[in-house]
């Protein structure tokens, strides 16, 4: 009996120690709400990194539970001074403006900073497994490690999300837990919804950076993409700089989506933005589209595109023949 008691105490101490590793967030009032920051969120799966949580202003929010939008490349979301390009997404201001107009729900915004292992962490393991030996070798040499996407997603699902749900008033169910990312962050957003369909209900993928060997991407999606089952997917691209390479790649992916039972306009939405380049400044300009898709007003059913007019500057996908 004494040994059982000792073991129980050790287990409790271990859990407490793990919980204490997460430092209390700093808190700062901004023009749009409150921004809380954990400078080095610990993980058993990936490197520690900064996590920022944006909460709506008191003038709009009475503290009731909210959906949660998880966003990658967190340095680029809220402050120009932290963004590597000098321009942030301005996501908090856009969300507040859309919410005031009744176009979308308020939400908690969780910005997940990247690390020097951004490329390995944003590469899905199942996609990496499709690479040839030479392609894997080149990836490791160029980016310093093999794919770590599975580790990164375990961090999101097993460590970060439970802490967010325990620390803030959230709606933790699938339909109110959504993702957004750009470039490689878009790729890992899609992978998260594919690998954890019971956790994430929707993903917005802006300017998805497909590695380029489309046979690999198509094989990955054909093998791993589940049926829609109520999930929503937003995909887009521009046509300048790196985005100039994306239209044929994204169209090939769209075809696989259709083959897997995803209907354009019901399960996924594809937009093309002429004149937009591969940059935070461009994603900032069209952020309203994915936010309205991911976060429809809570009083509405999850059919955010029905009778929605096309946004000026966006080119909707033509219906498949």
C-alpha cells in the first residue's frame, strides 16, 4: 500500500512539474483588445516557442466562450516590428471590423511562432514519405532536418490546445477549432485537418507552398484526405513573385479534392487574386475572405458561402464541367 501511495505522489508531482513549466503569460492592452504572450511555451515534441493569444475588447465581448483560430508563423500576425517582412497580417483589426459589421464571429486568435526548424516542422511526414531518397537527402541538407510535421501537430493537439482550452473561455469542439496559415503554414494547416479531423473543423490555406513535385502531393492527398464530413477548406493564391508558380499546382490539388468527394462551393472554396504577390502585405489585403469562411456568426449554421457575393478583386473557381 505504501508503494502505491508513493507512486501516486510521484505521478502527481510529475504532472504538476510539467504544468509549472508553462510560464504565466504577460498581458498587454492593445487598440483592438488584449494580447497575452508566453515567451517560451515548452513542449515534449518540438522546440519551445512564443505563443500569443489575442482576446477581443470588452466593448464587444462579455467573456462568453469563443471559437479558436490557430495561426502559424505567429511573429507575423499582430505587430509590424516582429514580422520578418516588416508588415504584419493585422488579423486582430480585420476580425474586429468584420465582427462589428456582423460578417463573422469573434474568436480567440492563437499565434504560434515559428522556429529555425520552420520548414521541417511545416512539412507533413506523410508527404515527406512520398519523396525519393534523393529528395529526402536534399531536404535534410537544405533545411537541417527531416520532416517534423507530425511532432509539430502533436504539440498543437496534445499540449497547446489543452492549455488554451483550460486557460481561456473557448468552444473546444471540432466545428469551433480552426486553422489558418500561408505558404508552408498553409500546407501544415491542411495536414492538421487531414490528420486530426476530429479536432479541427476547418482550415484556410493562403498561397499554399506545394513542394512542386505534384505526383507526391496528389498521392499524399489520395491516400490521406478523408471525406468532407462537415469540414471546410479555403484555398487561394496570387499570381506574382512565388505565387506565379501556384495556379497549376493548386488546380491539380483541387481536382484531387473533387475526386475525394469535396464539392466546390460546399466543402471547399478556391480564390485567385490577380496582382497579389507572395507576402504578408498581400495576405493582409484578402484576410476577410478566409475569416468569414472560418468564423461565420455563431447564430448561423455552418454554411458560410451560401448566397455570398464574390469579393471584389477575387476570381472564383469556375464550376467543373
